[in-house]
């Protein structure tokens, strides 16, 4: 579990994949804000990124999840 509290602009951010195809699992996290910012943000940069994102509890932020152009988002199995 990943628990963050605060007013930061983004609580958990992946900003780019360094090379090839990035594969990321983000599961079972708790993010609690104070009405501002983004809970989870996934961006791929110049390379490919596949994200499995499930079971996350995000509350009290302006945007729960931000998925950048070209990012493949799955719920997993």
C-alpha cells in the first residue's frame, strides 16, 4: 500500500519510459488529497508504456487519474 496525504500537484507520476516498451503495475494504493492536484498520472514520453492499474483508492483530488496520449491502460487479470 502506498499512502500519501497532502496538497501536491501529482501524488504518483510516471513521466516517461526510458527505452523500449515500459510495463508498469500500479495496484492497491491509497491516495488522499486536499482537493487539489492529480492522484495518478501516467505518461509515456517517446516510447511505449502499458500500465495495469487496479484496486487503487484515490480521493479528495481534483483529477483521480490522468492518462497521457498513447499510454495503454488495462485492468489486469
